[in-house]
């Protein structure tokens, strides 16, 4: 399994937090002009980052489809599953047409509404692109990877596009397989169902009643 996502960068990025001597302010200078928006798109597998690509501007369906088909998929094993979020560009007709034109199987949660449909989709040959449920970034391992890369880039404080690209490369180089496995584990645990407070209270009460009945009959 692989996760793919994009992250935005500017030329006025700096650390969010800093330390200073007691009673003194931590100060930093940043450009007033943020410069062009630079998008970094990348995939993440258990061994680390796959196919990082930076470009000026925002992601759109056409770029996403070509990126996935021409840069990500050739580096993946057969029958791999790539998980992406619900950015509108990912759902666009341009993206879907580009993906399907290159033989990819696109699976949208809205298209599979039961376990049998999910099983049928998984049995289709070839690389598959699956969408996360809405509003669920905690299920994507690449989100934590992007956070690490952004934090390292902020610390580098690049002030030109070339410096920013170099800082991205340095940051990506610091992503280790151990990092990737930890982020995959976090995403796996996030998928575990959580009891609501009402359900937890109800289960606790049921357990107490069962224990009382056992004592009465014991």
C-alpha cells in the first residue's frame, strides 16, 4: 500500500516556535512578499518517499492524473494500492480519465457500498487508486511525512525558489524507513473503531450487571 498527497510551500516560511532567554521575545525576520506558491506532491511507502515532484502553482486534475500515471505508478509493484484524499482535483474528470487511460483502477467509496463490492474491487488486476473517507487525514500516513518535511523546510528558511527546492530535497532525504513504518502504524491504529461515550458507558453498565448476576448465582 502507498499513500499520495500534496503540500503547499512559500518563500516566507519560518519556524512556528522558538526559544528565547527568560523575559525576552524570540524574533525572526520573514519577507513581506510570500513569493509564488510551490506544491510538493509525493507518495509514501513502507520504505520511504516515492516520486517527489515540486512545481509552481496549485494541484489540478490534469496534473494529478499525469503525475500518478507517469511518475508514481511506474515505480510501484504490480497490484499496488495507492490511497489519496478527497481533494476536488483528485476527483475531477480530468484526473479519472488520465488514470483510467493508463490502465489504473479508480475506486471511489461512493461506488462501493458493501463488503462484496469492496472485495470485487480489490480483486481487479493492476494498480488501484482508492479514496479515503471524507475528513479523515489521520488515516493517511503521508500526512505525517508532509508535516516532517514542512518542519524541516521551515527550519531551513529558504528565500528563493531554488533554495526551497533544495530544502525540500534535504528534508525528504531525512525521511527514513523507520519513520515510514511508524506513520503506517499510526494510520492503521486510526482505522480501529472507537466507541462513543454512550456506547462505552452502556458496555460498562452491562458488564457491571453481568458481574452482579454472576455473584448472585455464585
